[in-house]
């Protein structure tokens, strides 16, 4: 836990005020050529402009100077968890990415289906890249064959082709360690390796993994192609003080994509159902309205600003920004005590990828000072009174503006 | 290693892009009287102005708020090494300052020549302040007398008057510790002290120092005045992850003065020969051009902006800034992917010394956002989009702009 989070935790108090944090995924951009305008600056955003004129702005660096954040670290930073400290590994992110809820102490493992011969020699590390349907069929069979191992619950999830994820649940028992060696030999013509524990906390995990390998081979004996499993990319789940524990907040997640729902559930938010296709802005707004009285904090995720940037489609990203702008009045009509708009990282169309550039952020509350900013853009945010900050500063600021923090010291 | 450097190290990738970091030594200034213009603002710098208008600017604090950096900590910060963590002691800085290349595990010691009587009582702790020529003659004699001690290579360097430096080389053996007590009693009328180790890692060093004292006295027995040695100011050399290790960069140093070449070699840069007198800007530019294809990163040092500031000569500092401005087009003609201009500390002529004021810095790359800054000056840098930052943020930013960093997390 970062020092500031620990401090905030000791000061948090419950009040009736409501905070809405809108995350415009990948919102920060770049001009198409040096000196030009970014996507945000190019967009026609009368509602965002008006809001910016009565809000405070600044820039957030989610992980650190020059570091391009993945979605996981970017969101953890916005939620107040130092992403250099709360590391969520590949296995856990894969699980979270398909919507699995993980708890502290669990271990998530990425697996490949493989083809073995009769003497357990690996013939194909990807089992001939089976169809997603075949994958799902095999997973269903393994779920029946391996519901638990010696009392430890085992969950198996399909990803796609040869990829699947296994979650070993620690439950009320000792946390499972992830310090174990790979089963995947990363070569054909040899047998799968036996997983070995690197530390005492991982010995039970190694035994579980090795038992899983044997029982899966047993269950898939009749299969010609998909008859073995290989593992690498184990990750345990760090202990997150939940939103309730850290901030005293009843928090809800309003998002459409599994990865973001998974991240929110990792920090203890309730994930609300959202109706509608894809980004489903109307469905998200309805979820917000319908649950307004039940929560103190809403994480409201807008995905398409990132996807269009990843596609390198400048004008599509501009349109998605304008779509959000059109929705904003209805969001403001709910009259949140604190409204923040931020991004989890920049995704300039120019780079067609995430980038290290800081994201503009905005805080609107009754307790804001006058700011000079005229628009919610990168250039205006540079002038904003909130300055250039680490992403983990956002939550303490939101808590403060919502009058949910006691004084520190006498 | 700071967390960010460790993170950057895990993300660094090799590409063909080229970074040039120009360090205008002591560049930050002050007005001669409050409200006036600084040296940078007074200088006529059409090329720097034009560059600033298509670059991002900000301010760097090299060590921390209010801390006036020495050249060592200032440079280490620019190179990405937290100067509060990577402490290079006086002995090592003295050695580096006269151009000695140090490696991790070596110990450098500052020595004084002293006058002893026949019963080893210290009569003069500075041996009557011998001439530099006498110092060099004595050092030459000691080099012959003490080439090594029990196999540990010993190097002896003249500084001036009564001062010299000894380097004990760890070589492939155990690193030498510097936790030993002084030989210098800091008083006359008593004998030199016996060096004692404060920790196990320094026991060999203490034995080396005591052996050096005996053998030096033996070799100088015939001298009347310069016939003893006193030691204090031991320093070991911290382990620096090299530029190659930390950043995956083939890095070159283009500097004229020994101290800067020594610092660059400490972090594993190749030190390129530079033709010409004193600051030798033309020679530096030639070295840059001639080696352009061989390196990914160039540290280009300009010294005179500091020396003139140290002299308290405002107009001379202005002229040195204008000299660099005149050179800038030739540097830009090489078309570096990333060009940064910064200082290792401020040296206002008004103070005739280093100062704590942040230094303006500039990053020029294809992936910069539009900035509002019109000139490379302290005042404009305050408005810059890069904000006020720690010096150690610079290298991650340069790596990012050069597209040499992978994403952090998924």
C-alpha cells in the first residue's frame, strides 16, 4: 500500500456525497503531425468545454515518467493503488480479462493445450490450434473431470484456440504462492516438465499443478490432438485493500468489457449489469441512474476512445469523444457531488498504441478553485491548477472534494 | 536502483533511434537584480528559440527541493541514477575528477603528504605545502615503490600541493569496503593513526591502507619534509547498472573535462576523444559526427556556461550561451530522433556558485505534444507541458520519445 493510500485509509469517513469517476480509456492523444491538434482538441465538445470552464484540470502520469501503462496498471493507479507495488501478473490478467473474479491468495495460470504421443513426448505445443468450439468442449470435459484437487477448488476457463486459464482457489486456507517453474518445456520432442516450487509458499501450488497435468492427460486420453496441457505464466493475486476498506466507499463498476469488470472486482467494487451492445453508453447511463441511491462511488468506463486510437483512426476517436460529450448533460443531471474525468493512459491514433504521454484530468465539485482552462484538452490541462501528478493522487483528491476525509493531525 | 530505473530496465528495447542529450553545465541562472532577466533570457538565441517552439519544455530538480547539486549528483540524476541513493564519495569524486576510471568494488582514498619526525610524530599535516612539481616527483617515486600490495593493484595520482589520491583495485576479487577509520589524526604532535575496519568487507582495505602507510614512509625515509602520508575520505564505488544494462544503450560521452569523462565512464559510457582547446565545441561536434553510426546515445557536455557563472561573469555566460546557439543548427542537421537540452544544476552569475534553482529542460522529438513555450529560458520552461520534475525522470522520458520502452503490464 502506498504511503498516501495508507494515510487516506486512516482518514476516510462515510458521508452521503457521491463521486463519479469517468474513465475515457486511452483518452490522451497526439497531433497527426507536430504542432497540430490532438483528437480531444479537434473534437466538437460544447458540454465538456462548458464543464472544463467550471472545473479544475491537470495532467496524470499513471505509472511514472516515460512509462507506457497497460490497462491494468493504468486503472490501478486511478483507483489509488501504486501500480509498481500492486503487480497483477499475466495469468491473473488473463483470468480477469475473461471476467473471472480473483481473490487474494488465489493463483491463476495460463495454459496451452498440446499434443502428446504415447510416451508423453510433446508433438505440438499448441495442439494444432484447435477451434474455439473444440477448446470450449475440452474445457467442459476437464471441468467435470477436475472440479477440485484434494479439496482445493479448481476452475477452468476457455480463452481461444489452444489457450485456457486455470484458477486454483485458496479459499479460507493459506494463500497459494506463484513461485513455481514451468510445465511447458518450450520445445517439442521432449516431455512436459514437472513443476517445482521456488519457495515454501508455492509448494502446494506446484503439487496442484502437477496433479492437474496428470488428471487432464487421463481425462483426454482418447483425444488424438488435444491430449495434453502445458503451463507457464503463473500469478498470484496481491492483497488489495478493498475500496470499502481503503476509502469506506460502496463502489460500483459500470463497464462493458470483461477486463475492466475484472479489475474493478479485484478492488472490491460491485460490477453492475449493463444492457446494450459494445460500449453501450445508454445502457451505462441507465445503470448509473438505476443504482444511484445504492452507492457512493461509480467507476464509469468508456472503451471506444481507446479502441479507435489503437486502430490508428484519428477521426473515429474524435467521433467517440463527441459521443461522450453528447451524453455528458444526462450524467451531470444526476448532480454528483464530485465528477472526475480522466484516462487510464494515452492512446494517440498517431501511434496506434498506448503511450507514455500524461492524460488530462478534470475534477468538478463545489469546492474547486477557479481555473484558467477553457476546454478538456491536453493543451489546456497543461495550464490547469491541479498540475502534473501521479495517477495515485486522483482518489485522495476525489475523496477530499467529496468531504470524505478527516483532517490529518491536530 | 530507484524503482523507476528498475522498471525502465525491464522495459528497455534496442532500436535504431538516436538520442542526443546536451548538458549545458550550470545553465540555470538568476537576474542580476530581482525582476530582471536571467543569462538565458538575455542571450540572443534565434536557433534555441525556434527549437523551443517545436519542443516540449519543463524544469528539472536534480536532487530535491532546495538542494544545490554538485556536478556529480547533478549528472547522475540526469543519467537516471537517484543521487540520494548512488552516493559517490569524496575519494571517488577526486579520482574521477582527475580522469581516473573507477569500477564497482574499487576504493579511492584521498591522501595528504605530511612531515613526521624520527619517532613518527606528525610535525606538519600538509608537509609544508610542497609545490605541484614536488608532489608529482614524490608520487612518481611511490608508484615505483608500491605497484601493488600482496597482489592488490595500487594506483597513485597527484592532485596538487600536499594532496594525492590512491586507488586500490578490487579486480576480479571481493569488492573492497570503505568502512575504515582515518589515518590522519587531525592534529600535530601525535603519531598517525592505524586504520581500523568498521565492518568485515573493509578489513582487507584497512590492511592495504596500513601497509601503504608503512611502505610509503620506508620509501620516503630520506626526505626531510615530505616523508609521511595521512589518509581520510575513503570511498567505495557503488554498483551502477551500466547504460547498456539499464537502458540497452550503446552510449558515448563527448566532453573535454576529466570529471565529466570520469562520471560518464562510471556509468559505462565510451569516452570519445575530443580535439581542440578548452570547451572545444567544434571538436565535440566533429566527435559527434564521426561516431554517429556507432552509438544510440550521446552525452554532449558544454562546460563554459558553468565556468562563467562560477566566475560571476553575467555577460560572459550570455556569450557562451550564444556560442552554443550558433552551433545548434549543425547538431540538428544530424537529425537525432530525440534531442534533449538540460543542465546538471543552475550556476547563476549573481551567486557565482552552483544553486538549487531548477534547470530548464527541453525535449524535441516527433512524438511531442504542442507546447506553449516560445524560448528555452527559465521563465518559459515554467509554462512547459513537461512540468517541474525530478532529474531522474529525464532518461525515462528520452527512452519513451525514442520508442525504446515496451508497455508496462497488459
